[in-house]
C-alpha cells in the first residue's frame, strides 16, 4: 500500500462525519480489536486499526448509503484502495457486494457485530466492565436472540467460517482486544 493513513488522520476523518459518542466508541472498539488481531496475526497494527476506526465512516450521515458513501468519501480524499475495499467488504451481503478477501477484511466482517454484542453485555453487568468478562457469558447472550437483537449472529458465524476459527476463539480474542482500550470504550466499569 502506497498511501498509509496515520491513526490521527483516520480519527479526524471519522469525527468529521461521526459526531455521536456511541458511534465513536463503536469505532474505537472495532479499532482496538482489529489492532489486537493484527498483532496475533503478525500484521500491521496501524493499518488494521485504522481500517477498524473508519469502517462505519458514513453510517451516521448516510445510513441508506452505508459502505458506498464511505468509498466515495475516501476516494475523493485519495485514500488507498486497501482501506476502501476493506471498509466496503464489512457490509458484504447486507449493504455491499464487495466480498471480504484478505485476513484483515474477514476479521473486520466478523468482529464488527460481535463488538456490539460485547459492548451491550458489558453495560448490563454489575461491574459494567469488559475486564472481567468471560467467553461463556458472551456465548450465553449470543444464543439469546432477544438480547441485543440488532446484532446479526449469522454474520458473526459466517465470519468465523471465513476465518476458519471457532466462535469461542473469536469471542476470546475480541474480548482481549476490547480490554486493551477499555477506558476509552467506557468499559472499564468499576474495576
């Protein structure tokens, strides 16, 4: 990739289009998890993290054009196709025809929804924290379709298949990634 974005450039771009604190926190959660997965895969943490940060760039202002508007915005700014393809691919089968191809894109596709489920679960726990969260607690809520009903479990399952990873392992690593930035995510709780 010839034109790597810095973390600060990505944050400035995100906050230009995304003002809602909850959506910014979601972007930070996906960034933290993407950086974590990059580290365990021996990949570029900044590139993966920036992709996570920007994945919902257009969602607040252009929900009906989610993914396609992000591509347009990023192209106008001369942002590398590496990021554009990845951002578009996270909506595969939902609002995009761009299929996740690289390991990074498959991780993004899988953890986007999962971070939302984990976030919702943390906020209802007595500790209000991700720091003491266990895989089995997430699995229990994953099976309960009425909990965080907006979270698409099929997308997460499909992503696990794409990655060739067990759901438990994906959940464990997603929790670990979110722990690394718990304070910024508002998920340090009372621990």
